[in-house]
């Protein structure tokens, strides 16, 4: 079972407000713990960023197995409840679990070839710094859903009059 999850991100937040939000969630995530690793951004060079990501993956794995998940807008989508259930099975794996968020140019082909899954936070496109905060929040939400904590308002039904369908 995974003792910790890892989030490898390109670049630093550099925004005290975003850091405060992230730190608030990180203090609450404990089942398992979430560790964030920042790798250096490389201006318009996703291959260099990809090398930095894969080097960090090797450092984390220390010769053991890793399970890599690319966060990508065109990845698999799910609800928060389905995501929570997916993370339940994910953390039962013996491999080290690494979520990856690329920089502004996206993932290198080498990183994508190394990933076992691609997950989407939304059909919308977000700046990678906001995607980072959204993922951290969803990992916390998943923990609360798995434990039955009321954070998610579990059991609340959506109001059909307020659902936007794009029609």
C-alpha cells in the first residue's frame, strides 16, 4: 500500500495566495500523505522539462516500481466520487504513485510514453499552476469521500434546473 503520493510539477507557484491554499490542503491530506516535487521550468523546451520530470521519477522510485499519471485536459474524466474510488484502488498498489503536471508547453513525448494513465481535471484548460491547486483539492476531497467525511456534501443531488448543458 502506498505510504505517500507524489505530485511532480514543472515550475514553482510564486504566488503567496496560491501557496496558502495549497498548504491548507496539504496539512489535511494524510491518507496517504501527498509530497510535492517541483522541477525547473525550461522556457519553451518541453523536452528539457520532460527530462527533469523523469529524473525526479527515478529519484523517487529508487529502483522500485512507479505508476505515472499524466494530468492532461484530454485524459480520462470522472466525477469526484469516481475519482475517490479510483484513488482507493490506486493507493493499494505496491508501486510509488506519481501524478505529473507539465509546464505551459505540455508533456514531452518521452514522459507521455512513460505514463500508465492520463487523467483530466476538466474539459476546460487551466494554467498549470491552477491545475496543481485543483488536483491537490481533489486528492483531499477523495480522502474525505473515502472516509465518509462531510466535506464533499456526499449524497447531495444536483438541481437539474441549474445544470448547464451547452444546448
